[in-house]
C-alpha cells in the first residue's frame, strides 16, 4: 500500500498554469499576450480579424503547458499593418500542433519591429 502511494505521488505534474487562471473551451486556459509595435497605431489582426491598434492585449486560449491549442486551424496568425506606406506588413505564425507537428509555446509578448531594415532576398 505504501509503495502504491509513493508511485502515485511521483506521477504528479508540475503545472505552468495558476489555479486562478480563466478556463476556456476544450479544457484550455486563458493567456494574456500584449502585442506591441515600434510604430504607433499599427493595426493588429489575429487569425484574419482586426483586434485593434498596438499596443493591444489579446487573450489566447492554450493548453496547460503554455502551448497553442488546435481549434481546427494549423496556425495562429498575428499580422501587423503599419499606418504609413513606408513600411511593409509583418506576420508572425505560430503552430498549433496539427498533423503531429509540434505546437509552439505562447509567447509572453509579441513585438513587431519596423525599425529593422528589410533583408534583401538573394
């Protein structure tokens, strides 16, 4: 009986989620992710829906281990459209674990740096 109790205690998992964290659909947890840009008033889209202008915070429902949950889409897409034509839109794509592809960790912050020079394709 004591051996059984020791084995069970060894199976306890270390959670990366606070017990007070908001729960979401399909057993997910809510993660608050700030999105910032080096250019003020950059329009932000998440999965092809405008969510506002940077800086803005998006609620991402992910798995307990801090990775993106697959809600039927292979990717979680965040796109930034700067207010002037001097810059090109930027996109960040995160994998959600579809088709046995490893899912990405939900970042603590997403930053679009429009001050970096564009690389010229060779």
